[in-house]
C-alpha cells in the first residue's frame, strides 16, 4: 500500500503546483483577503471560504475584462498583468526545488526560465480561452 502512496502524493503535488502557478494572481489575491478575514476574527473556515470566493471573483473579473477590452495594446497589458505572477512564482518554486539536484548553475537557470515560460503560457491560455457554451 505504501508503494502506491508515494507516486500518488507526487502526482497530487504536481497537480497542486500546476493549479497554483496557473492561477497565481487569483490565489494570491484570495490569500491576502483571507489573511485579513482571519485576523478580523472569521476563523479558519471563514478565511477559507473568503479565499475561495475572492479567488473565483478575481479570476471571473480578469476573464470578463479580457473579453471586454477591444484595443490590442490594452489586452496585451492586461495579459501581462495576469501572467507575470504565474511566471515569477513558478520560477522561484523551480529554483528552490532544483537547488541541490541540478549540478550546473547554467542548466538550472535555463530549466527554471523554461518552466516559468511554460507556466506563463498556461496562465495566458486559461485567461484567453473562450467560455464553454
């Protein structure tokens, strides 16, 4: 049974890494508001609910803004504002995880930059995908 637990735990951590880096801006916004709610006396459960509602509202607002912006330069600026936290967060996570495992500093930086670019593209795809109808 424990032989199955480790690969399953790794898969869950990879899935969590994907979700957090893809939705970095809504997650961070939700965490800021949830921390305030917790300090105001909402408790752990209340802060969790506030985090979820705030993250969903932020992502919905960002998608709505992206769809309603008509001029390309403003759309690019909006996309950069959404994608930058994803790229920065994934770069630092990969840099921390690969610190003792990649012997060459140049390869480590190259892999971290590549991973940050992939995470930024995933966040951009999530922002720009059309609504399912």
